[in-house]
C-alpha cells in the first residue's frame, strides 16, 4: 500500500502525483506542433525603455480519444506593447487518467468551463520554456515578471519590463 501523503511533483510532461490514495491522477503529455516568433522592431533600433508583455493561453477544444484519454489543442501567445514582437506556441495536450475523471473533464468542457489546473499548468510550463528560448534568439525581453526588490513587494497589476 502506498503512503497516505505523497509529495506532489511534476515531470517535464506535467504528470502530477496525488497527496493521498483517494486523489485522482491526471497525466498530461504536451506535444508542441508549431513555434512562431517574429520581431517587428528593427534590430538596429534600440528597444523602448518600457515594454508591456501579455501572455494568453487558449485551450481550443477537447477531443475524447478513449474512455481514459482526451486531447486538447492549445495556442499560447505572447504579445508586446509597443508592438516589438509576437510569439506563438501551438500544440496539443494529451490527458490520461481515471475514466470518471476524464468523463467529468469532458462534461465540464461541454459546459464551457475551463480544464483542470493540471492541464493549464502543464501547457504553461512547456510553452513558457519555448517562448523564453525564442525571445533570447530574437533579442527581445522574455515574458518573465520583473524581479522584486527586497524592500518592496512586487505588484502584479501593473507590470512593466525595461530593457
């Protein structure tokens, strides 16, 4: 018998381990199918001193493959203001788990409710790694929050990035 309280851990594909035996395990495997990165700002012109970065995750649909597996296509985009670049990651998340949990996920999707946090987190982790690499290659600021100074807590509502 497994211990009652297992630590939660995520592997590169986003599988989550339960806290107890009665928790349901969803395994999420991410497949990236398209990477797009375009820099609009001239490379010989310095970037503006302040850049706002917006990150958006769209789960496009849900396709039930078997009783215990669904696929959810996704689009992860990063846009900059002023318009210095646009980054996009497209792919699909393959979610496997208990038949009842997958059925519940399908029913929730039919009611236009968001997918489980495990799915969103797995997509976000993999896509964020990809856009950070693309931003480095394009010479633009990565979509990371600014570091907070030790004397001043970070403020999430108005994030600005400076170069």
